[in-house]
């Protein structure tokens, strides 16, 4: 979404909050008009905001509104909006997304009932509070109920593990159409974010009409939100919104950069461009001649537009891969050579039918060989994981013997006899040292007591990474995305302890975990700790999770040198010894 579209939404919210609060109609309508002006504005918002009198020259934008726009361009916030938000119950804003509830109605609910959020609205539907209000008939209430249920579903961000395969299916279908020259995904999905708000697609083609038609009629489409000559938007049956834009091939690099984001990264680029008397927008990098009308509309040729690399070079900047385009990433510092999926040569955390996996040892080995791996660690659960059919010492010994038997009979890959050993709340491990010493690899993981205070969690994990028989700290926080937050340790202290003892910290590549998360990977890198990316595979299909772990690692700046899964077999085995 362009900056002006984002800002238009902010002014729309201001208008709604004013209306909820009972402000006069003139003030509300004036704010709505500003939103419409911004929605229709196609130029460089930051450039016109930096031009004296530039905003005021736009029809519908007065001095007060212009100051709010400049404030947003400079700071990313508007004081009036923050004040309005502080003066009403926070849950009221969420009611504005419910069909059938306009700002006036929401204001009435606030003043005349105890309904101030979606949970209260659900209760009000069931207990008759809503029905007691004027003009709230049975049909209206039924529509509000349906809209509420959908909004609750749509409010949840989508896991990258769902969004990425879905995007790839769309690319495959749409990319096969005659006349489609290229199609790709952008946005947070291209940046490898762990959850996705919506999917952005960019395409170049000879004739947009057939592509738009096929897109809006794709399988799973429940609603066409918009359909024009060069862009369209759909909602799929699981609530995911997908936006398609047709781009001129000459400007695909600029569009790719613009729609990939992040917003903060794009703002940094625009500011650097302005400092060089240049204008950067979704159509390219242009010389800035001070005119308000966008340069592409005046036939001015861009300095760079065809590739992202060209644009970075024209700004005297090193190229930044999409995963390193967040606010935290230094834009002028050359990034390291990031790990790639092709670098991965082993998986060191997997499960078989011995505990809660779906395949026997030999079948898991076959899947690992299909991935091109030189090593696979079999790490079934330890005895305390009763729910996962954890292995007693006796069963573990039998399992180790079975792994080594399959290893001897399977040329082309090395099988390691390991275990995923529970870390108890006090930091002790689920097997005694003499048992751990016989294993080729130990992954120590927290599975219980995941609500410990941060200090206790930190001590617990430090004890685990300091243990002489532990090689990898598995999914260190135990979080499940969208389901539980997991432990909140001092990750820098844990990483420093891991670096001191030569223990690797795991990025669990299961898209429901991605633990370590990206910011913890960065801390680990800064602390000199090693990283291991593992799928935690319980089935053949789970080996494909590796790419999500690699994306998370790349977002944290991970290199192949610091990732033990990228090491050659002799180096890895030497480290294990």
C-alpha cells in the first residue's frame, strides 16, 4: 500500500473517531475530504510535503490538515489521532470494521450500553442488548453477527507456511497464461515475515484483461473486492486478501522495491533520494525538478527503474535483499552474504515412529537424501514427553541401536543417533549424563513450564547450553505463533553462554514455531553463537519447512559460516566430537 493510501486510512480513522465522539459534522466531513484527496493523489507524498505550500495547493487540504500530513511524513504519527484514540475505549476502533456499524452507531453503543469491543458486541447480540436499540431489527443484527464472525477470522494474520504455498499456486496458474511475461509476490511475504497480512502480486503482461479476469475467477475466490484495468483485489475462502497489480516492464524494479517495503525502508530510501535532489516512487528514480506533478506523468525518463539493483546503485547504496529491509536494518552498511536454502546440507532435529513421528528411520533417511543432505539426526523425544510417546532409557538404547543399523545399511548419508531431551524447569535434563554421553547429538528443548518468569527462564536455558553433552538448544522459547508466547528469557545472555560453550541455538523451521525468531537470530549473530536450522520433521512433507527457517535466519543476518547446517560433513562431525 502506498504512503498516501496509508495516510488516507489514518485520516479516515480520525474522521470516524470524531464522529464517534460526537464532533460537529463540518469537522468530520472536512477530515473525510482530506482522506479522499489523499486516496486519489498519485504523486510523491513526501516530496510534495517537503515543498513549501505544496500540500495547501491541493484542493481540500487546508493549513491544519497540511500540518498533520507533514507530521506523519516526519514522525509516522499524527498527534490528533493519538489523542482521539486515548479518549475512547480502545475496542471501539475494532467495531468500525463490522458491517452495519457506522461511527454514529458505535458512538451510541458506547454511550448507551456497555458494548465497547467485539467481545461485548457478541454478548450484546446474544443477550438482546443490541435488539433493544432503535432501528436494530432481526435482519440487521443477523448481518452484524455474520460480519463480526468474519472480522474475527480476517483479523488474524496468516502464517507464512500458509501464505507462501498459496502465493506460489497463484503464480503457477497465472504465470502460465499466454501473454504473461512475469509474475511474482512482493510485500511482507517477499521479506520473509513470519505472518502475512495479505498477499501482493506484481505482473508484467502484453494484455492485462485476460490476467485480471482469470485472477478474479481463480479457485477459492469468495469475493472480488476491486477489479480495474491494471489492478484487482480478491478475498479467498480462508479470509486472505490478494492484490494484483499490472506493472510496466520498464518499471518493474521500482515497483518491486516499492511494494516489497517495508514502509520504513522505503521512507529511508526516499529521504536519501531527496538529499540527492532525486524523487523515488513506484515508477522509478527521477531527477527532482521541483514540480508537483509526478515526473512519470510529464514524460520524464527515470534514472533507474528496471531493477532494484540499479536503484540502489544510483543512490550509492549497497543492495539489500528483501529480508533485510526492515526499520532495524542499517541501509548504508553492506549486508553480509546471507545463507541460502541451497547452502543447507543437513537436518539435525527429526522424529520417527519411535516417538510421535509418522515414518520409520529408513524412510526419513530417504527423504533427507532427496533433499541432498549429507547428514540426518534422528532425535526422538525423551521420557518426560509422555504425550509424544517419549522414550524410556531402555527404549532409547534399542532405538540408538536401530539407527546405527540403518546407518550402516544406507550409503550416501550419515545418520546420527540423537534425542530431543526435555529441559526441566530447573535447567536439568531428562536423561542422566551417562545416557547423554552415548548419543551422537543432543537437542535440548523446553516443552513444559513455559510461563516461567524471565529470570528463571534465562537461568534454565543457560544451564542447558552450558551442559557438556548438549549440542543444540531446540526451539529456545517454546512459543507457538498465535497460540502461546513461550518463555521470555534474556536472549543475549543465553546467546553469550551458548557462544562460550560452543552450543548452537536452533531456528525451528516449523512455520508454527520459527523459534528462534528473527530478532533473536540477530542477537545470536552479534554474540558469536552458532545457529542450527532444523525442521523438527515428523513426516516427509515437513522437510519442506527448511525454507521458512532459512528465511528467518536471513532476516536475522545469518551467514553460512555461522550456520552449522551449511557445514561440510567432516567439519560438522568434528564439531560434534
